[in-house]
C-alpha cells in the first residue's frame, strides 16, 4: 500500500470543509439574482465570493500553526468583511443604475467565463497533507477571480460609489496573491 497518497484525518477535515465552502460559493454566485444593473450584478455575485474567502480563511485558521499564513488569513477576513459591509451599504443606490442590454450581456458573459475558470482551478487545486500549501493553491485562483471580475466591471459605466470598492479589491487581492506566492515558495510548496 502506498502511504504517500493517504490523507491525514486533519487534512481530510480541512479539505471536506473547503469543498463544502466551494460548493456553497459556486451555488450562491451562479444563482445570485441579477437585474439590469451591472453594479448590482457585480455586488450580488461578489458578496458570496467574499463570504467564501472568509469561511476558507477561518477554516485554515483552525489548523495552521504558520504565523505568516495566519496573518494572511486574518487579513483576508478583515479586508473582505469590510468590503462586504461597503457593498451592502451601496447596493440599493447602485441597483438604480441601469445598463443597456448589450453592455449587460457582454459584462455577464465575461464574468461567467472568469467564474468558470476560477471554480475549475479551485476545484482542481491540490489536496495533500500540506494544508498550508493547499489553502494557498485554493485561494490564489479565488483572489485572481476577484481581480478579473473587478477589472471587468470597471470597463462599464458603473455606479460611482462602487469604483473605489473595486479598486480596493484589486489592490488587496493582488497584494494577497503576491504574499501567498512568496509564502508558497518559502514553504517549499512545489
């Protein structure tokens, strides 16, 4: 029997919870109630995306003893909690901003492509006994999805209150991607 492919009980618990969170995120993002406002549609799809990142970070915080990864996970929880609060505050006024059918279709087609790539990469992330590495292999495509979705929304005439939130998402998630890539290298996660 090849013991190198066996997962520890800790890894099984971590990965089981991750898969549950991922399934919830996919369902909530794809079933989000959209209307004729790109701003509204971005918000209602990004809130479950952020909630999943918070839950994924809380999941790794139960198991990791790596201080640098704890800092990254706590940063994700803090920044994305604030981002959700900011988006919830502006949702009603941004929902009043209406877009033409062509822009809505182009925006949503690109967003759907970004989401499908993100879902696929997260679902195919490595599952090992190195859960610190697993978390980052899962979270990097998650962050990349948020960055790409934000850039996509910024190409359209969105509600002015949403623009600084999108810019903050891009800045924080690009920083997080860089931190995780550096930590992956530092931990020897190949």
